[in-house]
């Protein structure tokens, strides 16, 4: 039996339109929920890492992050694409100056690890 598993993610290019990016987020969150349920229903002690979708749309990344923070997972994997790596890292790690908006890392429980994956 595995010690750690990573949920499936519907990874789309950063150039997709917002409607497709939103569908990607919904699908990825659905797969996280299914994985959490599968692990619980089968009495597995596997730690699940949840992938964070959003494909470069800040509002979708924030929405996904807030929803995933409520799930019973061991940690998170932030998916970065090379084409938007700098923009995404900025969104992930910094507050937006003068906007009062928090970075999406601030929504994660501090007790859980966050990994970054660059593709």
C-alpha cells in the first residue's frame, strides 16, 4: 500500500479561456473529493496530497485553495507552468501591494506542507 498519493489534476495550458480553466478547477476538486472518500472507505492510511488548479487565473486559484483547505488532505501541490511561473509564484507567495488581498498560501493550514511542481 502506498504511503503518499497525489490526487489527479486536470492540468490545462495557461492560454486556455476562463470557462475551460473553471472546468479544470471543478474537475480537479471533484477528483480530490473522490480520492478522500476512496481512502476513507477502504480504511487506508495513505496520506493524500491535493493538487491546486487554476491555470493562471488568480480568482480560480484562490477559490480552489479555499475549498481545498477544508478537505481532509495531508498537504498540497501547487502546479506551476513554465510559461507563467513568475506570475504564479508571485500570486502564490506575495500579497498584492495596495489591494489588501491575501496570497493563496495564507488560506492553507500551517500544519500541512505545500509543495511546488513546475512543468
